[in-house]
């Protein structure tokens, strides 16, 4: 049975396997290209405008990326060309175009931006039953420190949930911009107009509000930040 949580659907282009949906799991890579006697990509198109090894979709730290493998006629996401040999993060309903529309696919991520029912750090209790430590209630969007709720602004909250969702993995400046300041995206192909100083100041404020747990937000030089618990 096809796992339709994360998958590709083929909108245009004849393939050798005749499949219209291709499931993507956390431990596989999907090669897009043109099939031949010595190579059969996971999505194997017939069009000769599509390169043998045209593009690759892979998973890193829960994110899905597409990489153009130096194809002859390029790869576009939502009608915008992506750089060759450089990972581009995919979002739900992104349209992938190979070789100027010779092959067109849609990326589906049905659980993107959803919250698990409960994602909590271990809760310790002392002898009288008081809560101790950092308590995270995703369902109620609450954070408690030693049983006391802390109050965050919308930007504080957006940054914290993003870092918590990707905890243990580095989160890039660009990903922080897109998730925390989506209202500043003027065009689909552009990143929000947010400078590093604004991000660093938001991290500084969030660290202060988290008190002794603020040091868990660590800087990743020249890349971004990570929640290291």
C-alpha cells in the first residue's frame, strides 16, 4: 500500500514504469531522470530532453531537498530555476519541472506544518509532586519552567517551535526567515527581507526568557541555530 504522507505525483511526462505516485520515506533517495540500459532512475522518464541523472530528492533532518545534478536543461520549482548542484528545500504542493516542462511532478507532504499530539521533554517530579524542569506542551502551545508558565511573543513562539521540531539538527538562517517571518515574503520565489541582526536579536530575547535553558539554543557558525537538548 502506498504511503501517501510524503510522495510525488506525476503530472506530465511518460515514464517507463507507468506509475503516477512515488512514495518517499525518511531513509531513501529518489532519483529523477531518463532511463537507459544501464540506469533506471526511481522516476524514469522517456523524454530525451531530460538528463539521465537529472535531479535527486533526499531527506535531511526531517526536511526534503531537491538537487539538480548538473542537468542539461535544468530544474524549476514553481516556475523558478534552481541552482545546479545546490540543495533546494521542498514544501507541500511544490511543482517540480524538469527540462522546461518535459516532466512535471508535484511534491506532497501531507503532515507538513502539523503538530504532534504531545511532544514533551522528560518531566521530573520531586517528592511533593511539583513539576521540575522545562515542560513543553505542544498541544496547548505552552512552555513551563519548574511549573511556571513563560509567556512568549508570536515571533518567540514561532522560533521556539521551529527549533524544537528540528531539535538536534541545525536550522539555517533561511529556514528561520521563512518560518518565522512568512508575512514578509512578497513573491513565492523570494525569501523574507530579514537580516541576521534581527534573527540574532530574536534568539537573544528567547534565550533570556528560557532562563537557564536558554543555553540550549546554540549557534551554528555561518549557518544558523540549533536546539541542543
